[in-house]
C-alpha cells in the first residue's frame, strides 16, 4: 500500500494502514515509515490528530 495520497484518505482507514505498516514493516518506528514513503511526519500526525489519534512512542502506534 502506497501512502503517497494519505492526505485524501479516510482518517480511520489511514490510521489502520499506518499502524499495520508500523507493526509489520517498521518495528513501530514512525520516522522509518515516513522516510520510506517520503511523506511529511508533521502532516501525517496532524491529519490523524484531527480524528483524535496521537502517536504513542512506547506502543509504536497511533491510538
């Protein structure tokens, strides 16, 4: 799944996809995920924050 168009995705679906990728491919490291997909971390976090999600470093996922 390519996250290049994440800004236009449904926030719930985006959170689900990002958490799956974080768990399966990036060991919970958000910086690795955003670097791999060449997306802006602040924009991603802002979009998910608008839906009530925040990145929990200790858990390695958005909740």
